[in-house]
């Protein structure tokens, strides 16, 4: 008989959802076991997602910033890229953070178990080390995995998902990126900056479908200069080995060469919840039609002892959403009846250059819902700080309730938009009005002024925007 250990709370999956939940539960005095297939906590986000991709994006931006420095009269030569050292630096960042998380487990007395877990029933997990865990409560935080549609399935080391692309084995001369979403654009940007000729193929009629077109336009312009080709409304019908490359059969009106060959292919057409293959069918947990675990506001599943958070529990598939849900689930388990995943704004950031960041209601969502809104725009051409950075292509946009003046949503495109969105998230979450933002003194010269001035412009008074009196 396998050994059976009892725990208050077992968390399956050690990503940003799972470890945030484990740490809060331990801080609240629960006996916590965190189980993950990997040797250390961190999950997709730390090892093959957010962190390595942002480390590489930083390296890429150093290259593009050096190229752009000529606008300020500074000329650098072509960069010499030591790929082993870039990879080494990426790994060092990741390893350091992983070590910290393991240390935080130890200090908080969270038992970390490196094993795969599978449900035997609604109160028991069996681990790949042969042991069993009986739990009072369990939080499932197993994340998501890449989708590889049948025409793009080719067993070849040249065809990669994001995990393969982050290994940065080489800088392929010609890289095909299938999917113009978050991963395609972020990693396409990295490889283009490092020297690849990048072709992006996107199925829909625009990059980053669902994101405000006004925000995407400046990014599209810059990427059009960096990438070799961007094909919209185009399908990759087939991938096949062709000598030392991969031939892609492209179907789309804009396509010039129908069967180009690439040195590598990155498939980034979305992710699906990791909800199969670990015994959920032995419990009362139910999945929706997309495979996400069905949860209520407290993140409780249809099996009373089991909660679910993060990518496996629904969109958006973002690390900060996973962590927040993890904390809600722990509060609920600890007995807080008021705990609920109740938010006005989950921020999203695309970490290209320029970055795109948004939160709360978008103009498109308002239109689709037939909701009347006022919009305010502050083009960065009028920002002193943007001028000093040589980056005036940005835009800050507010979506405001016309009656109450409450800020419902904010969208920003421009350098460092991901940092700027913090103020906007707080404004939306706190129910701030546009007048609150305009009365807030923003430091000069900073890009934060674009938020204040966008708000001022709603009332016709933005200092750096002239509007003739009506
Ligand atoms: P995950 O981080 O996916 O962790 C789940 C863990 O569970 C994994 O370690 C997995 O091995 C483990 N697991 C699964 N099944 C079992 C089992 N049966 N037994 C044991 N362990 C199991 N989000 C952002 O917010 N910002 C970003 O910049 C960003 N960049 C990204 C870049 C890339 C390339 C990718 C792929 C994703 C990115 N994301 C980003 C998304 C982010 O990584 C996810 O939203 C986040 O990791 C979800 O966290 P999670 O806790 O739900 O699951
Ligand atoms: P995505 O949903 O962001 O983008 C997928 C893109 O592929 C879409 O534009 C879609 O229209 C397109 N597409 C779908 N099928 C296609 C096909 N057959 N051919 C061509 N294009 C096709 O998905 P992703 O880029 O794989 O990223 C997955 C998820 O990971 C994201 O949705 C996001 O939640 C998360 N992520 C977040 C960040 C971040 O926060 N900065 C970064 C990377 C990933």
C-alpha cells in the first residue's frame, strides 16, 4: 500500500497561481503541500513564460535602442551578439528567482514536492513518487499548454513552440512565426532584433485580435519596419521538411511567395487549459466546452473540497490573474465568506516595443454592449517626456462614463506602457473620475503626465493640447 499523508491544503501546480496561494495559506497558519512536476516552484511563468521572455525582450531592446540612438546623435556599430552569454544571462535570471521561491517555501514551512499528481477521488491525490495525499482542501493550478493545430504538427527540431523558442538555440536566418498574438509578437520581436528575418502569419485581419486597433497601429508600424513580412488573413495550410529548412504552404490574398522555406518555425496560436490527464474525471469537477475548470466567484469547483485558479480556470491567461485568484481561493478556504474574484480591471501588457497595455472596459467592448462612453486621447506627440525619448508615437486613451465621469478603462501604447498602466488600474479599481486623474499632480517630465492630460482633455483643458473654443 502506498504511504498516505494528510494535509489541510494541497496545491497542485506551482506556478504564480499555486505558489501565491501556498504562501498566503501558510501565512494564515495552514499546513500546506505544494506539488509541481518541476524541481522548483515557478511554473510556466518563471521557467518557460513571462520571465525568460522578458529577459530576452530586455536584451532585444538594448539592441534596438542602440540602433535608435542615432536620433540623438549617438552612433553604435552593429552589435556583436554572444548567444551563449545571452542564454546564460536569461538562465541566471530564471534560476535566481526559482531559488528564491524554494527558499520562501522553506521559510514558510510549505512542503514542496516535486512530482506529478493525479486525482484518485475528490479527497485524494496519488503522486508519481508512489505516495498518496489525503487533503481537506485542494487547489488545482495546473496552468495551460500550447495549442498545436494538426496542419502545424510536424516532428522536427526546427518547429518550435514558445518553450523551444525561449531556448534560443540559434538565431535562424529566416523565422516563420505562426500567430500574431502575444507570444508571436514578443518572441518575433526578440528574434528580429537579434538578426532573424521574421515573417508573421496571422489568421485574422489584424495583429493582437481583440485589442483596440488605435493602440495596435503604432506597434504595427514599428514591427512592419522590423519584420520581413506580416501577412494578415493568412493560413499556414501545411508545414513540411525541405532539406535544411521547413517549407510552409501559405494561403492568403496578400501572400507573395506561396511556399517559402524557413530555417525555423515558431507556432504561437494560443494555449489551452491543462485540465486533462491527471484524474479530474475521478472527481465531481466539471469542465466547460473549452476545457476550463468550472468555478464560482470563490474559485470553488463542482467538487466541494476542490478549488481551481489560474490558466486552468479561465481566461485571461495571465500570471497576475492567477495569483489574485489563488489568494481569493485561500481566503475562501480560510472561511472568509466575502472572498470573491471580483475585479473591475485585470491589466494586460504586450511587452513589445512600443508596449501596449490596457485595463478595464475597451471602446470596442462598450460599442458591442451598446454602452455610451466618452473617450479622451492624449497623443504622445504633445508629451515633453516622449519628445526627450524620441518616442512620440504613443497614445494614452481613457474610456469614461459620460454621466458620472468615472474612468471605466484605459489603453496605452508607447514605450513603458506596461509600467504606466499601474496608475490606470488603480484608478479603475477605485472608481476614480477623470477629474480625479486631472487633479492628480504628475511629475514632469514623465510619461505619467499623459494620463493626467488625457483626463484634462475630457474637460477641454489639457495644457499641451490646443482645442479652439466652441
Ligand atoms: P502555470 O504557471 O502554467 O503553472 C502550472 C504548473 O503546474 C506547471 O509548473 C506544471 O508543470 C504544473 N502541473 C501541471 N499539471 C501537473 C500535475 N498533474 N502534477 C504536478 N504538476 C503539474 N503572463 C503574464 O501575465 N505576463 C507575461 O509577460 C507573460 N508572458 C508569457 C510568455 C510566454 C512565452 C508564455 C507561454 C506565457 C506567458 N504568460 C504571461 C502567461 C503566464 O505564464 C500564465 O498565465 C501563468 O503562468 C499561469 O499561471 P498558473 O499558476 O495558472 O499556471
Ligand atoms: P494569443 O491568443 O495571444 O494569440 C494567438 C494568435 O494566433 C491570435 O492572433 C490568433 O488569431 C492567431 N491564430 C490562431 N490560429 C492561427 C492559425 N492557425 N494560423 C495563424 N494564426 C492563428 O496566443 P499566444 O500568443 O499563443 O499566447 C497564449 C497566451 O499566453 C496569451 O493569450 C496570453 O494569455 C499569454 N501570454 C501573455 C503574455 C503577456 O502577458 N505579455 C505574453 C505571452 C503569452
